[in-house]
C-alpha cells in the first residue's frame, strides 16, 4: 500500500487503515486454477477452511472499522455544512448591499420595474428588508401588474390593497391579464377603481370581467394618459366609450379588433400615439380623420372590406405624424393603394410598411405617402418582389433618407440594374445621406450586389455618409462564410461597421469556419 493511502489519526497518530490486518496468502497458489480438476486431501482442505475463517474474521473487523469511519465522516460533513451555512449567513451581515441606503435600492427597484412590472411581488418575497423597502417607497408601489387567476384572487386582492395603501398620491400603472369572469374579479376591481383618479396607465388583456367592473371610474380618469387592450381580445366592447370618453389627458391608445362600423366614441383628437389593429381600412380612415394631433401611429389592417370595394373620395391629413408603421394584408378588393394614397403625411420621418400586395400598389402608395421628401427611415417587408426601377423611384422621392431596411423579398430589388443607379452618376442625388442599410439576404439574392454597393459608397476615395451595414441570413440557406468574412473585414478597414447576423439577430460566427 502506498504511503499516500495511509489514514492517520490526528489525535494519537495511529494508522486508521488497520495495518495489523494483512491480506491472506493462499497456502496452495499452484492449485488456484479454475480449470484445475485437482481434489484436495483432507489435510489440505482443513488448511483452506482455516484460512477462510481467518479472512472472514478480518472482513468483519474491516466492516466495523469502515462503519466507524463512515460515521465519523458523516459527522465531519455535518459540521462542514453547518459551518458553510454560518459563513453564508455572516457574509450576508457584512455584504455591501446592506450598506446601500434604502432609497438607492428603491430607485433600483423602480428601474427594474420599467417594462417588467410583474416582478414586483417577486422582489417583495426575497427578504424582509426588501419587502420593507418596497412598501416604504410610494413610487415602487405605484406599478401593479397581475395575471389574474381565480385560485389566487384573494391573495392578489390583498397584494393590490397593500400596494395601493403605500402608493401615496403618485400616478398608478395598472396591468391586468387573465380571463376571470365579472363575478370572480369584482372584489379586486373595486379595490382598483376606488383609486381610479390616480390611474396613469391601464392595460387590460383580455379580462372581460374587469371591463364590466369599470363603471365606477366614469368621470374620474383625470390622470389617465396611456390606455391599452391586449391583442387576445376578440373585439372591443361598446361600454369602453362610456368609461373612457372623458379622459382629458389620454394621449396614448392601443386597441385591436374593432368591429366593422362600430367605432367607439373616444377622445381621438387629443391622442398623440395610436396603435390599432384588426380593423378595416375604411374604419381606420374614419378614426384617423379625428386624430389631428397624432405623432406616432401603428396600424394593422387584417380584414377584407365588408362595406363596398371603393373608398369614398377624401384625403386624411395627419399634420404631426412623424412615425408610422403600417401592416397591410392582402384583401379581395385591392384597396391597399387607395388606402395609402388617401393618407397625407407632410412631416413623416420614420415609415415601416409590411404588406402582401403587388409591387405596383406598394410603389404607388409609398410615392404618395413620402411625396414631401421628409423621410429619414424606411423599412419595407413584403413576400413580393420589387423591381429595381420601382425601388429607385422610391429612393428618389426620399432625398433625406438616412436608414433603409429591406425585409423578406423587398431586397429582391438589389440587382445589377439597381447597382448601376445606386453607384452610378446619379448617386449624388439618390439618398446621398444614407447612413445605414439593413438587408434580408435570402438565397435568391446575389450578395455580390450588396458588396458592390458597399464598395461604391465607402471603399472608394469619395466621401460617403454610410456608416453601418447589417446583413441577415436564414439558417436554412447556403452561406458563403469566406466571402462574408472578407466583406466584413474590408468594411472594418475603411471604418464601416458591417454586421453579419442570422435572421433571429444572433451574430454569425464567421471566424470558426
């Protein structure tokens, strides 16, 4: 046995591996062959039986020794675990976080709650001090977010009462989600409606019962600025206009699934931000005629018209809109071009369009929208192809464009013909201020065209505003990693940031191939 395998008692120094017990040696080593047919004599059998008995006694003693050592080891492990707990507990006593003032921790909580209001109950459950900090800070208690469930209603109602009792006079942000009936949620809603004068932000999704319990908030929503309904609501009920028609400070509204011809009477004129979906184009125009103060607008029209095939003649002017996102799905009456040409956006700067319509419709509609030449950002997403000529026409109408994003087959316009226009003699007047290009590089797209665009704008001696290029690829498509690596490196050498990403925005590892 090696020296390192000896186990010595620290108290007396004796060897704990029982050196007094030796491994039994066979008295007849030449006979230990399993293939042997030798029969032992009576005397030899007695000798073997005696050695077996001696080995059995040794094994029993070794078992006892092992049990004693294992019991000692278990005791040692227990002491080790207890000391580890002691270390952890006492490290917490001298941890830096204990010396951080409560008001600083409260401010950290406030920052954490922005965009993630549902973590508030989890923060309160960490420890007694954190819970005390939460309920001692009125600002932390002003954000209340609950996924309402029937079996948790009592505890959720109690939590709401506790938060509101510590919220002071600060504006409240309420976020309720779930599908509880009116009777089930009434007790919770009574607690919330009692403080409706302090509501600043309200989100409901879908919670029909909650909407039916809002009558007590009528004429009390003096602070309400942001109102939103979830996408999962199949339609917007009529009674919301009775509750929210008189909200003098309401400036942001998000709603979906407005029934055809049943537009609720809300304070549309004072809105600055509007997100609306599940609506017919004609109803959308009816609403926008009353939203002259809009600054930002997101629209999803995903229904075919039911009230005729032709828009009634009109022009809807949105004089203050600087940002608009339009998601236009194909309908059976080809109303997209008419819809776009009906809207007048004299100061539009940021435009995102997602559509499944012919390139003629989208081109004509776009040219109508951006005719005033104020556009700074343009994003197009379409499964249809767009010709080089049409894309050149669009870019000519946007001389101030700084960012261009071509999603899906919108990037099909990037051809040799487009390249001639982009880098040709008219380049000085074709989006000369362009700083960023983002392209979905589907397999059908010739990456060499994008490469030549970059070279023409940045890798020559001429001055260029272009600073960033983002190329996105689908994982199912073949990717020329060596070529992409060369494009990236050439860009870096000229001070241009070139990002090569997968479609899910994760960076492509070009250096491992």
